[in-house]
C-alpha cells in the first residue's frame, strides 16, 4: 500500500511503515498547493499528517478515502 507522509516524522516511524509492507513517500515540507500536487502525483490512498490541516481540495486531488 502506498502511504504519503506529509509532515515531519521520526525515521523509526517511516521504517515501521516500510517493515509493514508500505511503499512510503516522504514529503515533510509539502503544504498547501504543493501538498495537493504531491497527493495528485502519488495517488496514495493513505495520507499521514500531524499538524497539517487537510482541506477538501487535498482530499479531492487523489485516491484518498474519506
């Protein structure tokens, strides 16, 4: 499963996702339009954020489930 991580994350967290079989795309500095573009390009069904607010345009940009 493809996972887009769009906030800062400890290396151990990224490694745990990879160990679970996830294809991890790490874009910690993506926000606003850049995050919309990253979601569109990646078509990842999973988005991991901590403090980034996820907007409707972000949800509509790719394959994310609501």
